[in-house]
C-alpha cells in the first residue's frame, strides 16, 4: 500500500514522497499529532521543487513562484487525502504549506501546527542545514513541503544521515537581516522584519499611526504605496520579499 500511495503522490506531481511514523516525528515546540488527528499513525510528507522564481530580483515574481507551488501542493494534498479516505478506508487530514497558522504575540507571530521541517527530516526527505532549512538530497534547499496526516499505519522511511550542508556560509552572509548569525537558531524577528515588510508588524504600525492621525493626514496615508502594499497583502496572505537563504544555497544544485 505504501508504494501505491507513493506512486499516486508522484503521479499527482510531488517531486518526492516520504513516510514518517507518528513516533518518529520529534518537534519539541509543536503540538502532539494526536491533538490534530486522534489516532494519528503516519505523516505522508511531500516535497515540491521551488522554481527559479526565488532568484528573481522582482519581489512580485519571486512571490508568485511560491504562490504557484503552494496552490499546486494544496491541490495534491487534497487529492492524496481523498484517496487515503476513499480507497484505503483511512482518516486523513491535510497539513498546509504555510497558513492558516496559530498566531499570537507569545509565539512571535506564527507557529505551524505541524513542523514540516521536522516532518520532512523524520520522513527521510532531507537534513537541516546551516540556514535551519531542510536540504533534500536531490532538490537541495529549493524545496517546499506539505504533509497528509493519517490514522493508517505505514512503515516509515529511513532518515537521511549524511550531512547535505557543505558549511559554505553563503546563506549566513547573504541574509540581509543578519538572521542566521547564531548557529542552529534563526532570529525570527530579524527574518520577518526583512522578509515580510508588509506583514502584521507593518499593519499594526500603520493602523496605529492612522488612528492617531487627523483627517487630512489620513487621506495622504491611504494614498501612500505602503497602504496599497498592505491592502494587497491582505488578500495574498503571508508575502515573502526575501528568498536569499534558499536561493544562494549551492547544496545539491543541478541534481534536480
Ligand atoms: C511560520 C514560518 C516562518 C516564520 C517563522 C515564525 C515563527 N514564529 O516561527 C518566518 C517568517 C521566520 C519564516 C521564514 C522562512 N521560512 Co518559513 N515557515 C513557517 C511555517 C509556516 C511554520 C514554522 C513553524 O512554526 N514551525 C514550528 C517550529 C516548532 O518548528 P520549526 O520552525 O520547523 O523548527 C525549528 C526549531 O525547532 C529548531 N530546530 C529544532 N531542531 C533542530 C535541529 C537542527 C539541526 C537545527 C539546525 C534546528 C532545529 O530549528 C528549526 C528551524 O528553525 C513553516 C511551515 C510549517 N508548517 O512547518 C514554513 C517553512 C519552515 N518555511 C520555509 C521557508 C522556505 C522559509 C523562508 C526561506 C522564507 C521564504 N521566502 O520562503 C524563511 C527561512 C528562514 C530561515 N532560514 O530559518 C519552508 C522551509 C523549507 C525547507 N527547505 O526547509 C517551510 C517548511 C514551508 C514549506 N511548506 O516548505 N517561516
């Protein structure tokens, strides 16, 4: 059954598929899988190649590439989960590539209900690199993950044990926010400030200033490109303006 599921996911368009038994998924800061799907047994983790869009100096084009892969991956997630339910008699829930997320000041923004990096590592789809991203043995760092969580018990894949990161430090040097200086820990606020200039922080600050402004200044504020960007972000969702740590990573490039 494992190989049928793997073949279906590949047919749907996933570049790679791995299985992790629920017990092999270790993400200390994440909620237990049981709280997401009672009786959860297996994470089917899917990997998708990120396009060269992530190299584009044009932020709209770079983000469009991400939106495309997320839309594609979401559709595959749904189809795979449907198959697990209808053909295998299992219960299945989909794990989104990004939002919706639990969001609060305490979590410094947003925390995924399932850590897809830890899920990918547990499913044998890669290993952590210096940039705290997961490097896939063939796709390198340019890879986006999703998962389907199911109560179907399936054997897990073996974790990748070799170090895929070459330690070249290009990600650290290229990070415009200096968010990767400390090894093994991304400075989340430094990353977000730089990579999401029209994210929640910018919105809170804008609306705070708007509330305190007089009517004449308010008129000028809503004509400012900042407001137009914030408006657009409201319909797009999280919008990244930086892909540097992914784009500069030389690991496994050319093997895709
Ligand atoms: C929210 C989020 C962010 C937020 C984080 C905010 C926050 N408060 O956490 C911000 C905006 C910072 C962010 C940035 C980026 N993100 Co992001 N993000 C997510 C998201 C949606 C949830 C992450 C989360 O909450 N995890 C929960 C915590 C508990 O788990 P974790 O973050 O995976 O684990 C960390 C720690 O546990 C610790 N850790 C624990 N054990 C170990 C062991 C080792 C050896 C190491 C080194 C670290 C480590 O380090 C981990 C990595 O920082 C995930 C998707 C998902 N659902 O997982 C994508 C995701 C992690 N992001 C991704 C990407 C690509 C990015 C960016 C490159 C932005 C972009 N342009 O796409 C940057 C990279 C920053 C970096 N180099 O670290 C990809 C990573 C793919 C990959 N190849 O690994 C993911 C998996 C999305 C996806 N569907 O593929 N992200």
